[in-house]
C-alpha cells in the first residue's frame, strides 16, 4: 500500500525465471503476506461500518506495514513472482478504494471524493483494457504524480481513521487533505489518460 509500485514485478531484462529460482514459485512468503493484506479489506470495511474506526486504524496501519514487509522479503529471499506482481497492486487498491467508499458512507469523508477516487481508477483500467482489446497493450510505468496521489490517499485514509476513531479534532486537517487528494487524483488521472491516448495514436 505504498506510493511506489512494482516491488513484486520481475526484474528488468528477465523474461522468465530459470528453473528452481525463487521467482518461479507462486506460494511464497511475500505472496502469503500480500494475501493476508487482501483479507484485511473486508475486516476493515466491517469495523468501519460498525463504528470501530479505532480498530480499523490499526488494521489499516498493519496493512501498510505488511506492504513494506512483503516487498523487503521478496528482495531478500529473491522470491519474485508474476502472481505477486498482480496481487500486490490489487490488494493495495482494494484496501484504499473500499476504505474510501466505506468512510464516505458513514459521513467521515466527502462522498464526492470517494466517487472521484473510484472513477479515476475505473477510467484508467477501462483505457488499459480497451487498448489491450485493440491489440496495443500499453506499458504502464508508475508516474511521479501517481505515486504522490497514492501517498496522499493513504495519509488521508489513515488520518481519517485515527482522528475520528479516537475522537480527536478532525478540522481543518481532513478538509485540507481531502482537497490535496482530490487535486492529485485529477492530475494523475489526466496524466495517465494522456499517456494512454498517445499510445493509441502511435503508429
């Protein structure tokens, strides 16, 4: 759940891992931690819906720690895999999107912000799928603004859970961070769409 993606991807220049290499295994310790983070999504949603934002904060924070841990283990154990490369961003995005939508449902975050976050991801995914169908799959390298957007989304979600869950002062911090997230979400979405359109227009 961090701003820098691709920690589980295969290293550049290696099309396929050699037999017996750690990258060829799907059931690795880093992947198990990533799966646990994915399982934290329904737990976080349940806790928020039942008013236990204090407990949800610890689950959310634990997911963030696990994200750093499985990346470190993948490098340390040379346990890269194609499965990990897919699961890692899926777990991160599922946790963020579900947390935003649920916090919006209970009135902690603005509903327009949750819709903006979901729409941006859906738009990018739709563009990638469309180009794949057209036979021109794009190479989606993370942009700096996208990393910044992910970081601000994480900070706002954690801040909302912390301040609301422990009955601390929420203003003006949540309002300020909400606008920062909105700005980076719009800019990063436009940047990705511009890249996709350039890819589609390329001969």
